[in-house]
């Protein structure tokens, strides 16, 4: 009888060990999912900070604001130095959009956050002359991203 009792306890201990492993795996999955969500939040925070920096440049530099307005009206009228400033400013907008697109493509930025950011970018891009995108398009090697922006800008 003692041997049967010991075997019963051993079997019971094995069942409890197996359940503990399952619970550990479920918890590890939960933690992994949670860390992915935090990564998506972190990515969104990085993108928002890039927007703030761009806006801060315009607010704190009236000269840059004038260059951007003149460039959007007719960049050919800008001096060579101002045209470079203008194109760099506009390229930064598309760089930030591409970063968001890559975060989403890599699975870091979740679908709802990407959709919200992409809508923002699309609206902001449509405020720019299409020629701005045409001028900087070749600087972006990711063909799916270029095709995406082309469809938004109507430059397909």
C-alpha cells in the first residue's frame, strides 16, 4: 500500500508540474504580447517627437517658415541655399512617414496606430504640391512605400 500511495503522490506531483509549465508558458506569452504593445507605443512616441521637432523648427524660425511657404508656392524662385533648406524640410516629412511605414511593416507599429498615423500623413501630404514628392521620391528605396505615397499623392 505504501508503494501505491507513493506512486499516486508522484503522479500527482507530475500533473502539478505539467500545469505549472503550462501556466508559465501562458504568462510568458502574455509578457511577450505586452512588450510588443509597449514597442508600438514607443514607436508612436518617436514619430510624434519627430513631428514636434519639425513644428518647432517652423515656429522658432520665421525664416524657415517663409522658405517653406515660398517653396510650396514656387520652389524655383528660391535661392539655391533656400531651395536646399526647403527640400530637406519636406524630405524629413517623408522620412518620418517612411519610418512609420517601416515600423508597421516590421510588426512594431500595430494596425490601428498605423492607420491613424497614415491618415494624418495622407492629409498632410495632400497639402503639399505633388512635385515635392516627385522631387524626393527617388531618395526612398522601398518600392512598396513609394507606391503607397504615389497612390496618396496621385503621382502613380
